């Protein structure tokens, strides 16, 4: 595995935060991470990039896309990003299976909609 494919602890923590189940809704990696937009100023309408997302963009783990102009932008995982998360979920301390089993099912068992 290449050195750049390994998630940093900060990236893993951010992904854990964004991919945890909330109010019974199970997030999926394929749906990306929702980004907030700037509401005013010269960047109005552009996505606000947390520093951890900017770092993952630089490393080629995610790309920012807006599929529908009426919806906010999302950070979608690239194939390198998916490979990095797949490697990270092998470590149960990074992604505990009782809380992130949905990621295991999505990545390792290729559950389709």
C-alpha cells in the first residue's frame, strides 16, 4: 500500500464523525459528505472546505462536485479514497464494527441498492 493511501488520524476522525448514524439515518460513502456553502462575501455560493477536506483533496482522496445546482456541493471519495477507507476499516480501533458496520457492508460486501 502506498504511503499516501493511509488515512491520517485526523481524516479518520472526520470520516467517523460524518459517517456515523444519526436519527436512524445510515450515511453511505457513495453519497459523499455534504459541504456547507458560503452565504455572503466574495465566495458566496462556493463550498466551504474544512481543512481536513482540503487536505484529502490535495492527496487525491476526495473530489468536490455539485450534481444539482439547487443542492449544496458534496465531497465524493475517489477510488484512492475508497481504497484508503477500506484499508482503515480493517482496524477495529479506527472504525469500531459495532458503530460502523454499515461501512464494512458497503465496502467489503458490495451491498447494492
